[in-house]
């Protein structure tokens, strides 16, 4: 019997201090187009294919009272329990653009044994972004 319960992965939501600044940062640093930025600056979206990257404030009544408070890293050695991963054809150029547009360098791109070149940066809120080449078949 067929089921209609198979989900589509629709959104990744990034909690941030300033929605407008984060949307602008991700657009410039990683090359995304802005799809939407609400007038109240409590929601923003980037064009990223089938799954939307969305931004919303770290603290707001609508979520804090229902699902709890967002936990942020307390030191440079801490990180969130999730990271964003973006694939590029030219990872070196993409990494350079990210750094030039405000990303904080963590690890420059290097070849991995599984056939991918990977580098890491942090966004202005401290979220880790993994930048990699397309994985070879």
C-alpha cells in the first residue's frame, strides 16, 4: 500500500542575531540569491535549490516558549550540533570569496581520502559552514 507520508526536506533554519545581516552575508559570502526578507526582519530565505535556507532570530516568543531556547557555542572551541555544507565546482575560489566577505577561516580547503576537497569557515554567529568540492563518483 502506497503512503503519502514520505516527507520532502523543505527548510534548514539558521537561528541568528540579525536576520537581515545574516541573509546579506550568506548571499555575498557563498553566492546565494535572496528569495525573501520580511519587513519585520524576523524571517529571510535564500534560493538554494530544493531545500530553502531560512534565517530567523535566535530568540522569539513563537519558538522559545514552544521548543526551548537556542543554545549557542560558549567558546571558539565549541560548535553547534549541526553544520551547513555547500558544494562548489571551484572550492578554492569559493573559500576565498567567503573569507573576503566576512566568513571566519577555520580550515583551508584540503584533499580528503574520499575524493573531496573540503574547507571550513564560521559565519558571524559562529555557525560552522563546510565548503567542499563535488564528491567524485
